[in-house]
């Protein structure tokens, strides 16, 4: 339940999610196992030049329409959003997603390409790449950022708020500092290991299915893309997630639409996500499933984004 300050602000924390049974919920209930390597019909593959190198991208929709940039998390890729892209493009948006530097088809992008070169993947590398992607579109844009990328998106917003039309944080680590400390079972051990070991454990947990249970087709795709992802990038991201900045105060004061999307069985307890959403004055949507609503509840998640954006447009027009 929302606290008093949240209720007075007019933000309804659980306005979205899986509470209603509608066409989107029924479509999600009928999802079967798919080949995640097949892009949506009509989508276009491209590469985007950014400070760390070349990032592989996937886009769908009319580039003249308002843009949505969807950013995957650590060990993820642009394909994590393929079930959402058609719904969003059909609603009149240009949808763009890309692989983070060092990940999957952007594996060649990294700190050695910076001027001057650096030794490690750091927050500013990912932020600068992200801002370059936003500037390649018709900014300001709607941003959907997943897990680690949700931290990057917050940092980018602080540096360049004028590039953002809205901010959606999917499965965002809900606590600053050592992000993994709130994760059940492994949290208390997460600070005992360095980035190299932590990254290796993260990859092992995903490949073995210990963290997330997924259908065979999804498991195959996830394991296939590990053949390309640079282990060093994962280790560096693990280290960065142990040093998550506290931007809750700044985000709470931000006037743009904010949305926290999370699965009811996420890695972090739902209680922490609710507290995070309240702290930044954001709506929250709770979906059936775990860490990946974009995979398990894509149609409901898309429905809620479209509703969020429509309300944001209405408020913008009223202000004008």
C-alpha cells in the first residue's frame, strides 16, 4: 500500500500490472516457446557508432514517430524486447533496442576504444554510449531500461534530462550501494567475491537455470549468446552493481512520467521494489513471473507503457 506522501502526490503505485484479465493478459497466458533469434517482421538491424565502438541495434516502426529506446541488462540483448516491439510499433511508436558494450553482438565495443583508452567498463562508458543512442533518435524519447541498464538510465537522466520523455525501470536493483545484498539466498555472500568471480557466478547461475527457469527455446538462445559476450564486461558490471548510486532524491523531484515494472517473483523481494517506487514517486506494475516481464508478460507490459505514454501526452498538452 502507498504511503501518505505518495497518495497525496496523486501517484497510484499499483495502477498497472497483472491485476486485470483482458486481451493482453490472455495473449500472455498463451505464450509458447519461441526462437528468440528471429526478429519481429518488418524490423531493421543496424549498428550505432558510440564512444566505446559499434553497438548492434534492432528497430521497428516509423522513425518519424515518437521514439522508445529499450535497453537490456547485463548478459542480455536487444532480443529481450522482441515480443513487445510489435505492440509498441503498432501503437504509433518507433522502437529501438541495442546490445550493451561487451554484450552479444556488441562484444567488440569496450573501454579500449575510448579516447583515451580505459582498462575497465565503467558507469560513464555505458552512460556515454546510452546518451549517444538517444541523440541518434528524435529526442526526447521514452526510455525502458532493464536491470543493470536501469541504473545506467538513472545516471544518464541526471546528466541529460532533456533527452527523456519518460523513464521506465524494469526489474531495477531497488537499493543503492551493493545491489545484490537484497537478493534471496546469494545476497549475504555477494560482497565476498570480486568482479571476476562474481561475473562468473552470474553467468553460471543463468546458464544452469539456478536463477531463472525458462523454456528450452529461451535457454538455447541465452546460452548461444554467451559465446559472444565478453566475460570481462560481465565481471566489470558485477563490480559496478556493487556500487550503485543513490539517485532516489533526484528522481523523486523529476516531473517526467516514471514507471517501475517488476515480476512478482523477481530476484529482489517485491517489498523493496515497492519502497523504491514510492521513494522516486513512480507508478509500479507488478506482473506474474520473475525477473523478466518483457519476456513473460510482454503484452501486458506493452499495454501499460502505451497507457502511460498516452497519459503523459495528455498532461503535456494540458500544460501547453
